[in-house]
C-alpha cells in the first residue's frame, strides 16, 4: 500500500512516517521544507510543496499516485491563512481530482459536534484554529470519498503507551501522545468500519470519570 502523508515532517507526522514504514507500507511524504523531507527515514519518495497552491497539491498527488492520503497538517492562529482549513481542503480536493478515494484527516477534539463539550479555556486559546479545522472536516465530508476524521485530545510527547482508544462520542475528553495518535491513525488505515466516521481518540487512562457510559469504538 502506498501511503502519502501530508505534514510528514511535523511532530505527529514523523511518528506516522516511521511507524508506517516499519509496517512495510510504501511511505510517500509531502511538506514545505525539502531539507527536512530528505532527513526522514524510510520514505520511498517525497515532494516539497506549498499547500496554498492548489495546483501544486494536485500535481504532487497525481505524480506520487498513492492508494491512501493521510493529512496531519496544522498551524497556529497567528497565520493569516490557516493551513488547517485551506491546506486540508486542497488535499481533499486533490484526492477527489486524482481518484484517491481513501483519505484520513487528523483534526482535533472541540471541533464540530464536540465543541459543545469543550472547555472555555480551549475555545479562548485556539478558537479560530478549531473553527478552521471544523470547516475542513465539513469540506471533506461533503466529497464522495472514503474518509475518516480523527479528533485527538490534548497532544503530548513521549513513547507509545498502547493505551490509545477510539470513540464515536463527542463527549470524550482526555489526552493522547503523538505516538499513540499515530498508532490510532494506522489502525484506521485499512479498517472498513472507520470509513465515513468521525472518531475521537485519547489515552483511555486519561478519560475523566464522567460521562461513565463512554464505549470504545471497535474496528
């Protein structure tokens, strides 16, 4: 399987790249910095591009011809045009234009229907980013693709713990390491049950006691 990872040089993307290659997948990488792309280990091919240039994104997808696209792209609220929306939309559109049906998009808790359960502190801190990610989710869901949207909780660093879990419940709260997030994305990669699903993911040991009726999503 040829897997194209956008945002492959980011902190989550690097975990994904390493883990995907270790599992025998043919990893293709896309990002902004050619030097950082070349430093990645286990990558079969890589392309540097500007995600705000739709044609560059289409050209890259067409040239690399992946079976699956994973997007981990994101930025901060200080960017004038947030890649969280415009970059993700360009990726989704390129997948549709090039016939790549399987797309996994890493978003965030507090987006979409999970916003109602988010803390005021999070909304105040990164509200515009969450709104941009929500618009990108909506854009992907409107396309005729086999999509999965994965909303991680608060991201931490560190080694994989094996405690990552998926939930189809917008009330979920918690944290998850970037390494465990990468594991959850790869778990969804070829799981038909995750198609056209919006899934939260957190380290199950960080779940608060309420609500008590949360159930893990099985794929």
